């Protein structure tokens, strides 16, 4: 008992000594503690409030996760709250639950692994402290071996679990930081690696090579893994016995090879790697001077690969810079896609894969990125494991994309996966929410395709598949999709495929027909379903059943005619393409659809009897469908006659309507026509009247419509002006050169003549485009005369006609003798500036030759204008008359009329 008491009291004495020592070191600690009681109480109250709030938050998050387990953000908040409160058991469970649903980010995996490492090391430390406190020092030495054994066993149990966490993390996303943490953890905590045993070194090297394969080509961060690898191999050199020169030299060569491998890969720390290599070779005595700028002392192959890697780095530096400086996610994604396009052009599969992994780590839920990545792997990589793992990750990140699940099933089939694995992936896909029902159909059909191919293959694989599995999948697909895909081609394709497989593998014609009958119950108003069913019966050689189907289809009442909207339906339901339709029109539309369907059925039935039936059966079919076809023909003729009559009325009405509108326009638009237009229209109407009087003397006494209109306009000048304006036709000018002349161009053209006061371009009143005419005002006659000398000069590639304008000159109305043409002039009381002239462009390729100037004036007849007073029924005027006519200056109105006649 005395010994036992000694075991108990001995530690207490030591603890008392420690406490006394503490009292010596801190004599005022007790007083300070008493003085801070009030502060500690207030702090404890605030801490309790924080704890209650944190617990309430955790409970609320648990409720949200119970109602919606697939809420990603709630999972993240729940894990953060538990970690902050230090509830380790719940934290581990929460992380496992989230990991089963979603892939965790690299930061979350690093945090999880570090927490587990801390928990394991702290438990080891606590266990050691308990032995130190409760056992005397002399017994601690005796129990060292057993304590170390217990601690080693507990740590060895925790080590594989933490390594498994790292393995799960690096399989989700490619992360250089996560790989570095993993490598450091193994080197620090794995006893075999720390002791540099053969098993530990082999394990570490395998792990380093995996890390280099996964992220060693990372341009921006891959060098960190290379540096860790080199440091590990360099540390092994110091563990080798100095006497074992062969082993030491072998290890030195291993480090040298690592340097050579790293120098051949483009990464941002390439120059620093070269400097480190030169310094290391100098320590080994291979280099006399470790100068990173001098490459002469290095082996030629090292210099070659280094220069090539440096060139590759320079080619990618711009792409890396753009990614690092992207401000938004959309810009960064576009930069990654441009970078990928560049890498595709280089054609290095390993480098392309690394870049895809980098992009996915930043944008894990980009469906287009995963689709491109997996498609590239399918085409390029032949290793089944890489492709299957990538599809597994893709479906975890984007489970709502049906195309990924389809490709996943195909990849498993290519890699000869087991039926159990295929079934598991298929069932997982059905639990996802796709954007459309066609995606579900595609997944169902892909699964059926795989099973069908297995049944058609060798006996060993066929034994694993039973047709009952295929029938069950078809039934599930039909039950789920039929309400949503009613009367669609997709549902028809599903049942058609099902019926063929039932006949081929199920060997049961009755069941196959049952599949078609179930389709007709759902899609009885779909004529394509009937036609497909009939075609299937014909293919199987059952023409009798096909004939009965034609009769059933002919008498079917489920076509659109029976589902047409009736007048009792509310009008707001008759909306098509955001446009309200009249009930009669919509009913007529569906009736026409019904007629087309019936007509197709009738013709198909006749064709069927012609090819497969007897004469009697053909006659029966003709007798059956002929009345219906006649009714259809009669209805079509009635509809055509109804459409022809309104069309004919529309062709007749425009002429009558135009005449009425002309008279109405004349009477209602009287007050809109300017006086200048009045004279021209009256001249044209009077000339037409004279020609009609001369050509038809028997009808000259009857007043024409133009004459009546003229008499009315004589009393009402404004009406006459508006009538002239409405009857005027705009003149089109085809001069594609001078029509684009500007005021500045004309100013420059007359610069040598000088005295230009103003330039006015004439434009069409409808198109507002230049008519190729302009008025130029000069300050005096001297400058005008100088400008007239430029007549026929080349302007913008064509000859320019320059004419003197005399707006003061006017002429009274007169009728040409034999020509019957009426020329009307007017007295213009407007005063114009002195020296005004009129210019008109002239083409150098005129059909009437050059225009000659005659008389005192400078008037020249345009190239396409006939001499005045000439008509087809009269001879041209004589030269004397032409000269006399040319001697008189032309007014603006006369000049305008001459141009219009052209």
C-alpha cells in the first residue's frame, strides 16, 4: 500500500513544485485574476450568446439540408459552421455527405486532410502527456517501448485514412497545391519514407511520378512538384554511406536526370531551374563556373532541350498572361478556349489534357467544356481508365446534361465494363433532372442499344443479358415518357424499336402487336403511328393484318377533325403564334388537315391493295374510298371557286378604284400644287387633246375628261396646280458620276473663272438624290462669260454642258402647227441675281453626237433631247427655224420642259 501511495503522491509533489515555481514567476497572478472576475463574467456571457446563435444556425442549416439534400451552398455553409464550433464528429459526417453528392473543391479537400492530420497528431500528444502526468519518471522509461508501440499502431491506422482523403481530392480536380500537400504529408508522417527505407523510397517515387503525370506540365505551377521531387532525391544522397560510391553516383545521376527532364518542359520558373542546375553541377565538380547566362559548359542535348522549352514558354507567355489578368469569369473562359485552340494546333495530347484540367478546375460546371473535353478524350486516348474516370467526374459536375450520360454509357461499353457497372450508371442517370424529355429518351435508348449489342455478340457476353431486362427498360420508358411525348415522333420511335426487338429476341408476335396497340391508344390521332404499324405488319409478311389496319384507320374517329375546337369553346383559347384566329378559320384549318390525312390514307390503301391484294380486294378498296375521294375533290373545287371569285374581283377593282381615286385625288388635293406645275400639266393635257382631235376627228366634238378637268381648273387655279402635281412623274437620272457631285466640287471647277456667289444642286423630291443639275450664280457678266468658256469641259470624267439661264424671259401659250404639241410658257416675275446660269452634266458616250452651239446665246440642246417642235408625225424643223429658235434665250421653265421631254 505504501508503494501505491507513493505512485499517487509522487506526481502530486512534482505538480506542487511546478505550481510553486509558477507562483514565484507570477506573484501577482492571483490578484490579477481576482481583479478580472467581472470582465471574465461579461466575456463569458457574450460567448454564451455567440454559442447559442451558432447552434441555432447549425440547426437551421440541418433543417434546410433535410428538406433539400442537393443544395450545394447549404452544404458549404453547414461545414463552415461545424468547423467553427469544433464539432468534429458532425463535421466529418457532413463532409462525407457532401462528397457523396458533389465533388469537393481542392481547397475543401486540403482543409479536410489538414483537420484529420491535426486531430491524429493532437490525440497522440494528449496520450503522451497523460503518461507523463500520471506515471513517475522512472516508470516512463520502462514503458517507452509499449507506449511507442501503441502510438505507432494508432498513427498507422490514421495514416491510410488521411492518404485516402488526398487520393479522393486529387481525383476530383487537378490541383498543384493539393498534390504538394499530399507529397509533404507522406514525407513528414510516413515512417518508411522518413527513414528512407527501400519500401518508403519506392512509395515516394511512385507518388512523385503520379504527381508529375497529373500536373507536371502545368506552365504556371508545375515547377513546385519538380522542386519537391529534386529535394527528396537530393536528401537520399546524404543517407548513402560514403564508402558506397557506386550507389552514391547512381543517386547523383538520378538527380541529374530530374534536372534534365525539368529543363525540357516549359514553365514559368525555367530560368531559375537552369541556375539551380548549374549551381548543383558546380558542387559536383562538373562545371567550373555556375553562370546562368553561359551555356557552353553544359551538355549539348541539355542546351538543345532547354532552348526548345524556352521557345515554347515564350509562345505561351501571352496566353498565360491573359488568363491571369482576366477580370470576369466570361473573359477567363474565353481566354481558356483560345489557349486550348492554340494547344490543339500544336498537337501535344498531354499538354492539351493538362490545359483542359486547369480550365475545369476553374469552371467545373461548364457543360460545354466537359463535352469538348470528353469528346477529345474519346478520339485521342485509348486508355479506358482515363476516359471512364473523366466521364465519371463530368457527370458528377454536370449531372443535368443528358449527352454526358449517353457518352458515359458508350464509354463503359467500349471498355467492356460489367453489366453491374452499366446498370449502376444507368440508374444514376435516371435520378438526374434533364432539360427535356428527349434527353431521357436518349438515355433509355442508349441503354437498350448496349443490351441489344450484347445479346447479338458472343455467347459468353450474351449469357449475362436477359431480354427481360430490355423489356423492363422499354416499359419504364413508355410509362414515364408517354404522358409527355404524346403524338410525337420520339414516342413512335420508342415503340417501333420495342416492337422489333420483341419479335426478334422475345419471339412473341402477340406481345409485339400489343406494343403497337398500346401506342395507338396514346397516339391514335397520329397518322404516322398507323402507317408505321401497317408497314411493320407488311414487313413481317402479315398482309391480312395490314389490310384490317387500313380499314380501322379509315374508320378511325381520333384524327384532328374530331378534336377541332368548337364554337362553345372560349375565344381566348384560339390563339396561335400570338395571333388571335377567327373560330371559323381555325375550324376550317383543322378540317383541311383532316382531309389531307384521309386522302393520304385512301391513296396508301389503294397502293397497298395494288401491290399485295387480289383484284376483288382492290375493287373493294376502290369502292370504299372512291366516295370519300370524290367528296374531297368536290370540297377542293368549292374552295378553289371561292378563292377565284375574290381574286377576280380584286383584279377588276383596282382599275375602277384607281380611276375613282384619281378623280377623288384631283378634287381633294387641289390646294397642294404650286403654280409652276400647273402650266406643265395643262400643256401636256392640251397636247394630248390636240393629238386625239387630229387622230380621231369624228370624236372631236365630245368633251374629254382632260378637257373637263382643264375647264374646271381654269376656274380654280389651285385645283389645276394640285392636279398637275399629282400627275407628274419623277425623272430618273442614270448619271452615276456627276450625280454625286457636291457644291465644293463645282466651286473648285469654276475657281479659275472666279466670281461664284452661290451653287444650288437640284435633288429629286422623292428620293432626295441629286438629279445631276445645278444653278451657279456669278457676281457679274465678266465672270459669267469666263465660266461659259468651260462648256464641254471634262468634269468628274464626263463632258459638262453649261447653259445660260434667263428666268425673266417668258412665253405665252402656243400650239405647234403640224406637230400638234402645245408649248406653254409663263412669265416669271421673280428677279434673279445677275449672271445666273444653269449647268447639266453630259456623257461623253452620247448616241446623238456632240451638241453644237448656235446663235448669240450659249444654249445647247442636251444629247438625248429631240429638237423642239419635232414629232413622229411631222418632219424636223428647218435649220433656219432652229437657228431662229436658238437665238432666243430660254427661260427656266422652257429649259426644264426640254429636259423633261428627254
